[in-house]
């Protein structure tokens, strides 16, 4: 970062099915919680960045920047970002850029999504907007299908078994038990994962992150301090369609963003104590650990076979147990890592959030300056 920027407030709704709440209700709840958590009042916020992917498709609502601004008494300027499931982290990156430019001193970032008001077919179709409409959609692919292909190729190359892959969802569900904001708070034994309905072989229902409603908000400032400093923020992109990539078993955008983030933060991956990674599907979690350099290619599952891996992996429960309201996920990861750093008194944590099949990837590194 070109200057010190601190996270001074955070808030989140529980993730799940909120039949009685609108997009605006969810935003308001998270924003209010973030302001209450901060050493400022609403009038100190001079810009808002909203992250959302599906408002037009699932809620007949666009123009969410103005909606978020209307929640505050002085109507600060506001914009919306969209980068599929990476929308939240791109919103954070945008806010940090505005702060570094000097156009703002204190910015509210709020991610929101309401996905459960439409049918499964409608939400599946809407989410395919994150893929290539010319190469992927005409073939009948959905994202479970895309990651099913990725899982099959990975198993072919590295010999991963379905029994091993089951460990991913089992671990994340176990972690989610203690998270009061998680959509699912029940442990699920690994052997039960394969007993859930098959979705896109070899992926079963419990290999997939759920459809969710929810919002998360953070307040970033270069004018007010807190123990949590943003040490790095990096974006990287790749092709929309997996058909244009040389390999299905690695996501280059993760590697690129990670390398630049570590350089920006002036640390090594060995300094990372906590990791929240984008486990939209169980196979993604395994590949992510390899691309982030915490395991060699083909060996990511070994971190799930270990009792106490370092760094901690998705201690919140990840997308799998917490839920995945896509526009909120990237912001929520940073909320959770702030809590983890504060509780553990460790120094560094890393958020990894991607959109599509890692066509957009964002890495954020948080530093606990009190550690």
C-alpha cells in the first residue's frame, strides 16, 4: 500500500434464507453494525462502494450505490462494483484505490446479495453470467458442471479419491459450528458427503457452496487508526472460459495475485497465520492451497488430512458452511479474518476471493499491528 489504511469498523448479517428481508434491509443491517463497531459516526463516511452481482436478475434492482447512500443521513457519493463472486473483494480494492488517490478519507464498503427469492433454475442461469456466454453456456454447463470437469481432471492427474475430497467439506462444516453467522452450523462426517445427491460427478450437493442471502460491511480509513491495517491488495484476471486455458488443475490468477500481494506486504507466505480461501466447491479449496503455495501440486488434500494445519484454513467455515451470497463473500472474508487476528493475536492473515472459475482473483493481506 502507498499509505497506511486501517479497517476501523465491521458488520455482518447472518447468512442464510432471509425471506422477510430485502436487499436494502440486509445492507442497512450490515452497515449499521459496521458504524456501531467504528470510532466514528455515519457523517464521517465520505464515500460508499457497494458490491453486488445479481440484483437485476434476482431482485429487479440495479442502482445499488444510490440505495446504499440513502441509508446515511448525508447521502455520500456511492458506486457499485461487479466481478461475479469476486465482487466483494473488488469493491474493497476499489475503496483502497480511492483512499490512496486522496479522493476520500473514510469509505464504507458493503457487499450484499439476495439469491433465495428465485428458483434453482433461475439462480443457476443467473450465476452463469460469470462464465463465457459464447463458449460455456451453449454447451449446457453450469458452475457445478465446470468444477465437476475440473475435479475429474484433477483426480485423473493426481489420483485424488472422492473419499479424500470429502474431507474438505467435513472440515469446513466442523469449523462453521462455532460461527454464529454461518448458514449451516452442524458438523457433517466425511463419509456423509458422498451420500448427498450427485450434482455434477464427482461433486455431490455437499461439495457445493449453497445459495444464500446476506450482507457484510467494513469501514476503511486513512484518517482514523485501528490495530488492523491493510497490508496488500492485488487483483489478477484470466480467461472467462476454462476452454481457453492450458490446464484445468491450477488457477494462474491466484498465483499472480498472491505473488504481487506478498511483495506489496513485504512478507512471505510463512508469515500468514490465517487463510480464508474461496471454497465455492470442494475441489477449488484443494487447488487454491496449491496455487497459494501452501502445498505442492497434487498435495493440497494433505492439509485436510492434518489435524492442525498452518495456516488455519477457513476457520469461519468458508463459503461451504457460512453460505455464499456472492456479492458479500469477499467483504465477509475480511470481517472474519479481522476477528481471527484479534482473537489469536497473530500478525498476518490472507483473504482469497475469486469470480467465475478464477477468471477474476483478489488477494488481500491484513496486518494486526498490535501483534
